[in-house]
C-alpha cells in the first residue's frame, strides 16, 4: 500500500486562508446586521408604533384625583365592616 501525501505549498495554504477569511467576514457582517436590527431598527419601529397608538387611544386627559376618589368609593362598597370582639356569645 502506498499512501500519497500531498505536499503543503504556499498555494494550498493561501487557498485555505482565503476561504477562512471569507467565512470570517461573512460571519462578522451577519452578526453586525443582526445587532443593528435588534438594537436600532426594532427600537425605531416600537417608538413609531407608540406614537401612533398614543394618538389613537389617549384623546382625553384623565383627572387622576377624581379617578382615585371613585376607586376608593368602590373599594369601600366592597369591603365588609369589621366585627368587634365586644359581642356577647349567645351560647353562654
């Protein structure tokens, strides 16, 4: 059995280095575009959506003090009065 071993020449080394360099550049550019998409483009889109929704939803200014008063009155209706311990026991 004879094994043929190819000699490593400068041409073969440069071909592998060239291929690895191309793959590294493509991976770096892919990561750069992904970073820009997640951190800049999506943030801009979200702010535009927020502005659009703000125009559609909040056309009236709500008085917070009156709102809190209404909520307090509703809570008072819901809560039961506390039973004091001064009641006589009917079973004694």
